[in-house]
């Protein structure tokens, strides 16, 4: 598995945000991307998650540009990639259980409902919410909702994790949980791209890059 950005050019309001940006992340690599506000971290995160398509250039997964993928290839890309947003993108009028069922229902049709429920209960036990599966997610604190977002992104055991601002929305106890999760994912060979300016996150990385002047430099 490899994930790369090739010759990315993108403008916003007439300003070059990216100007021939290139980056290659190897299978199993833990990569941190830093940058000041306005450098394009959120935009690059959105491109890697295929929320935003670059105006020129492409995101490449397993040597295929995302726009060139057939349905099967794109299905595998989405199944094998977990995205963790800084502000958790949960559906507020659904329960915790219903939010976590979404990826399982989309990608695990071979599992029974009871098997899916066991997976959800096991994952939620990690964050102490296994007895609150019927709670609507708009009743969760920002920190706990952020942790549910982490659970949802990792519930399929993806090969790639793309994470915007780990340890940003949680207290010190749950920050330790997220740091240990990054370490465990790394030891399991999961490819990780972490968008963070936190020094403690950079110490976990195999490689650190800085976004500056539309390019991505080794830091």
C-alpha cells in the first residue's frame, strides 16, 4: 500500500495554496504534517480523504489516481482508509450505536447484526461508553464525541489512518489514550498521516513534513 500526492496545484480566492506539491507515504509509515494557520493543512487533509479534489494533480492510492479508479478500486480505497476529523463528523440525530453501524453496514455485509453489535460494544468499552449505545451523539461532550469519531474511523481496522489534530479536543487522560492508539497502529503496520503541530505527536513519527509556500518540505 502506498499513498501519494503528485504535482498538486490548487488555488483559493486567487491565491496559490499548493504549487506543485508532492508527497509520498510508504506502507506502514507514520507521517506528521505541520504548518501554520492558512498553510493548507485542512485542505490537504480533505484531499487525502477525497472530500476535495485538487484542481491539478492527483491523490494516488496503490498507484492509481483517485479519479481514475473503477468502482471496486474506489470501494477498497474507502474501506481501507479511516478519516479522523478535528471536529467529529457524527450525525447528531442518530445514537452512538447508529453512528458506529454506518461503516459496518456499508462495508461488512457478511456480518450479522449481532456480530456488528459485539464489535461496537468492544470498541466503546475502550472509552467507557459501552453502556450508552442508545445515547444520541449530540448529547456527548466535544471530547467524547471526538473519541467516538476515532472509534468510527478505526472500527474496520483500516490500512490507512488520516488524522486531523490528534489530542486536540480531549483532556490529558484521553490524550494518552490517543497517543497509545497511534503507537499501537504504528506497531500493527498501519499507515498514518497525522496533521499536527504538537511536538509530542512529531516524536511518534517516522517522518515529519512542513507545509510552507505551497510546498511540503521535510522538517
